[in-house]
C-alpha cells in the first residue's frame, strides 16, 4: 500500500472528493482533463477577494499595491516552480492553449517564412497542432509530423538529428506527456538535439508540470507551457515560460492597457518584460490561487507525486489488462498516470455513462487527439487518469465496474 | 437503476444488431451527421419512390449505443413516410426528449429512448442520425 501514502495524508485536503455520486463514493479519474483543488487554494482565492482585491500595476492605494505584490509574487513562485532564472521569463496566460497560440502568433509571425519547417509529433493535443497549422498557413512555412508507431505510441527520436540536418526545421513543438497515450517523451535529450541544430523548442507541459519535476534549465527548452487547472490551480490561468533572449525581441500578442509604456494617437510603445504580453487586467485571483497550488505541490514534493502517478498508471495498466477484450493505448512501462482504453466493442460514451452510475468519473472521446485516434483506427476511447489523491482501491473499483459493463453491454 | 432506463433492452438490441445497416448506391440521397465532441459519425442513405415517399433507407456509422439504436429505430419508423412526415416525426421525437409532457404520437419503439430525458448530455447522441436524415433531404425541399 506504499503508493497510497500520499492519498492517506493528502486526500483529505480536497473537499470535493468527499461526496457520493449516484449513491457511490466519488472516484475521480478525470485528472488529465482537470484536477481538483485543495482547500488551501480555494481559501486563498476567497481570502484574496475578501481582503486584497484591486486592479494591479496602476493604483497607488493600499489594496492595489497588495494585489500587485500578490500577482508579482505569483510570478516569482511560477519561476521557482519551473526553475527559471528570471521572473521576467514567466508570462501569465489563460492556459496552455493561449500560451501556444501566443508563441505561434508572435514568434511564428516574426521568424517563420516560406521554406521553413515547423516540426511537431502525431501525438499532439489539438492545442499544439492547430496553432501551427494556422501559423504555417499565415507564413508560408510547412508543418511536418514525427510519426507515432502503434498502440504503444512510440516515436523514434533517434531520427531527429537526420530530420534537423536534412531540412530547414525552425521550431520543434512537442508534448512532455501525451494526454491520450500516457507516454513520457525524453524532453532534455530532445531539446539538447534541437539546440545543437539551432532549432527552437516548445514543450507542452500541460500533463507533466503538476505531476513531475519540471525544470526549464534542466530540460533546456526555449518555451514551455502549462495550465493551472491541471495542477490543483484555478481554471483560466496558465504559464508560458520563454527563454529571456527570445522574449526580449518578441512582439506583443494582444494590445491594450497594462502592456504599454507610452501611447499617442498615432502609435504606442510596449513595456519590456512579461507585461508586454499581458494586455488588459489579468486574472489576478487566478495567479494568486495558482501560486498557492504550486507551493502546495512542492510541499508534498513533485518527485513523490511522480512516483505515485507512475505507480497508479502501471497498476491500472496491469489490472485493466486482465479484462477480456481490453485494448490499452500507450507503453506498458515508463508511463504516466493516464490510461486510455477500448473495452471490446463498447463505445467509450456508453462505458463512461455506465461507470458514472457507480460514481466513477472518467473521460470518453477523442481527447483532442482526433488525427492520432484516426491513425490508430479508433473513434473514441475511455480514459482513466490519476493524481496523487487516488488510491489502489479506486483502481479495483474501476476494474470491477468494467467487468459489470462487459456483462451489461454483452461483449 | 437509472442507467437501465437509458439502456433499455430494445436499445441494447438495436445497438448490437442495428437494422437497415449498410449503404444504398446512387441515386440514393446521402446525409451525414458528425458529433465533434466524441467523433461519432452517421451516414443515412435514402431512396425515394416516384411518389416522393421514403422507399428505402439504410445507414452506416460508428457511434455509441444510444446513437446506433436511435438511428436504427428511426429507419424502421420513417420507412414509407413522405419527407414532410419524416421531418415532422423528427420534431416530435426531439420534443419528446426535451420536454417533460410532450406527446409521443407516432414514435412507436422510439419511445424506448425516453431515458435520455434524464441524461441531457446524451441528447446529441440520440438525435445525430436524425440530423443526418434531414441532411439527406437538403436541397430537396
């Protein structure tokens, strides 16, 4: 029961988990879509609104200066969380999707042109795929894919060097952990290869930042993005880390208040640093809540969270494999706590609706991986995704309900 | 259990053994339905008689049990009807699923889908085949 250690000590921190759904205790296995919030995050957001709220960076009064301090402290917290050298390399966004759109729009427009290649993988979430399709269309660059092989989701990263040397690849954007396959890509190795070849890298850390140590210096990436709500923080807030040298001459993404140094009727000049990319009043309470969440995770320790995640993922893989007609995506070992599967001929929506009747929350669908699903000959899969507050007995309950579902739908 | 209201025996039967499953060659009309949230897709093929009634109807697709059963039952229920009658039945069916006391006139076995009322997130599944049917008539009315 060693893996339940974190759940034993920390499950109680999450008020939402203590409830019955359809008459059974809630088993929340939809963490890859959104994680739940510990009471400290919920309380801090409420406290901020009760005691400190005002607009940031423009008021002289006490509340404004408190709110500004909290907001900038949150930036420092995110920088620490990612091991970034400077707070100025942290841009607050609405989430992973906006972070990628920002880079694709600002960096892409300035640095991409006809003949250039944007390289991504076939396992990317739509959020790390469509912005590049659009950037390619806008700039005349070409979008190319590193192929994914088989249900295990293997990418032959050894081909990268040849790919870089044989063609004018300008940017490589890829996910750290696949949200459907649960595989973990060797980020530091990939980024080192890219850097040797002068290729800019963007890492989608949506599924990893709250689940494992993620240090931008060690990974050696140029850009990295994640969302608050996938690591115990609020929705509507996320982080884009950018290599300071690249951010220095990057044009703004949106325009308005907060991001200017001076404006005339004819033109405007931009602030330096991350504020240039944060037009308008930011999601202050979101940043405050996110900082509380990141501190909470680091108090538990991300290495411990990673161990728990991997154990639950491996265990779920093993136990689900015993079901007749089970097809599981992703690698057998070295996997994150994300397990997508197809059970016999039962459609994912039917399976997820059935499981919900027993209090089990899962996701069913294409997980914003339509091209990959199509390539694997699947329309939709069910997905159980874990976090450190999940327990081994919850995996047993899932397996039990899947056995019932097999009988019910007559596989 | 509430789930048994959703997955009634007739629905499980039609989802496993969909009736009128397959394609019709041209000049049959084809309409398609697609649910972007789950990737489900249904194609409905309609062959009209000289008097404008639905003489033949078939469907193909990949979808959940609710969607497959609803489409399968639909093909049985609209066969022999005029296009206007089929579209009126579509409205009756959708009203039946969305409104508490809506009449079920002419729905026959489609009433087995009444459990969807308690699962509003499955409404799209239950109506996808019907939207494909309407698509087959596009440009015809």
